[in-house]
């Protein structure tokens, strides 16, 4: 009898790729995949354990899924970063869990389920150097036409606030041939947008080839038939060099969009974070990106309330955000994570002050976003169709300026019927708080 498998994937796109690979392995082993947890006989929760809010979401989701054991669910499996981080505690703390699988053991998912059905309660944690699991076929869960492409695993940056290196291991680049093979398979199945991800995408190739190879990889991916967009996420500022900037400026398939986490603008805080950049370097890079890539969209993330952050440090950060007017900005209040160097610092900032600083930055960004969206009215953009709005009036999709799931969308009307995954040209007519509205002016895709 085939068992029905349900998957809940939490956290970042890198985690989503791991979920898709596990589903691919289970599909290969003749399990049946379902999107309905109430009919799933096995429910897998692929967790995030990065910061406190993510840990809470993971625990709450596990407990929510555990309720299905009163119905159809026979096994509850917990995988991912939370499972790796609390491998000695999670199974004992939540008795409804039937098996635990760490980040170095995704390839064992089918065996773990088999053992659990055999009466065991396996807790499996392999080596964090493992990379072969990425060679398996995935069950793509993103919208038609777009897929994430993981180019590396792990991290060598060792920021003082971050637990990821201990959960994901050292930085390991995939062989370029492996990435290209996967990209070709994705394109053959209708994927037109490849979104390159890693903990630090710009470091790609340094460990494997002795030099950074991201530009070479982009050029070879651009030659894959069917690929129309290549989008870059998680590019660390110190690794963004002139060659990459030139490739973004010259290559029509590379979205003029870059996600580069800077985290702060005070040199004192950057040093305490163990970030390699200094404010002068970051500002110089931002100006260079804007000058050499017309229309570039820059997304970044900032942390407020890091230990030792004074009002002066925060003022530097606020003025930095005000000056550079980021197209996309994610702001996080510092999360004190056990077993990180920053957690041991004595000058912790109070929760109240962190929230006040968060609100001030977000209020500033809201006005910046509104002004930037106003500037887009009347302009025409290529857009990928992602679906139809609930009221059935609008299609919705994204231009190069929107990454899936983290940015807003563009709603638009069309005189002709459109299919998910089509590329069309949309003229922006109006703006909402974060989303835009327009109309298709003519079709450029299928």
C-alpha cells in the first residue's frame, strides 16, 4: 500500500530546496505526495532554527501537525535546522514525533520512514560535509516557470550572531557540471527563471576551484535553452566584484536585482558582528551598483538592537537607510541565540528599545517604498504570470524587480487569456501599499 506523504517546509528558499529533494526521494520510493495534511499518513515538518521567531514557528507547526495523529496521520517526522540544532532534546520534549532527521541526512528520509514504521524511533544526524543529496531529482513546489537553484551549502563567514555554520557545516560549492545538469532539467520542464541561492552565493567556487566562479556559472547558465531570467540572492557585499557587476550590467538574462545583506552601517557594530565589510566599502559598492547598472533593484537586510548598539550607532544606520533608499529592505530585531559569541556580550539592548528602533526604520522604509513605487507608474516591464487573483479580475505576477515570496506582486489585466509561466509586458498604472497594478500592453512570451 502506498503511503501518502505531506510536507510542511518552513524558513528560507534553501530549506525549500531540501524539502523538494526529500519529496523527490520519496516519490522515487513510490510514496504518494499530497498537499492536504488531513489525508497524509506521514507528515514531515522541515524546520527552521535560525532565530527565536523561526524556532517558535517551527515548534508551533510541529504541535499543529501532531494534532493530525488523532485523525489519519500515522507518523510525524521532523527534519531541518531545528532538528539539527536540538537533536538531543526535540524527540524527548515532543513525544508525538516519530523520527528526527538532521541537515546532514536528508538522503536517508525513505529509510527513516521505513524504520519508524518498523517500530523504531530513529534520530539520525549524518556528517555536515554531505553534499551528494543535492544530486537527487526534486519535486518542484514553486509556481510554474520559476525554481530555486542551490549552488552551494554551508557557510564559512562565522558572523557572531549566527548559528548557521554549526547547523549546515562549512561552505561547499557544487560542481558546475552538476548545477548545469540540474538547470537543464528544470528548463526542459518549463522553468524559465532560475534563482541562484546559497548561504553566500558570491563565494561560489572558491573552495572547489580556488577562485570565485559565479560569473562563469552565470554565463554557462545563460546558454541553457529556455532560461530567460537568472536572479541572484544572498550576495555578500565583500564578494561582489567588478566582474559580477559587469556581468549583471551586460547580460540580458540576469535580472537587474541583487540581494545583499549588509546588516549594519556602524563600523563598531560591523566589527562586533565579525562582518568583513566596513561602512565606507559598503557605501562605495552601493554607489557603484547604481551607477553601472541602470535600474538596478537592491534588497538588503538590517539588524537593529545588536549588543552594544548605542543611539549614535542606530542613528548612523537610520541615516544610511535614508541615504541609499533601498528598493527592498528587511529589518530584524537582534535575536540572542545560545552558543553564539554575540549571546555572551554583556551590553544587550532591551526588547523595548529594539522594537522602537525596528519601528523607526520600518516607518522610514514605508515612505521610501511608496515614493519608489510612484516612480514606476507609466513604465513598461517584462513580467512573468504567476496566477489569477481571488476575485478573478486580475492576473498577478512579477517583474525583474520582485523576487518570489519576499517582495510584492504586480496585478494586471489582459485582453487575451494568459497561462501561468507566460512572460508578458505590463504597463504600471497605479500603486498600493506594496503592490502595483497595470495592464498587459503586448505579449512577448508564449
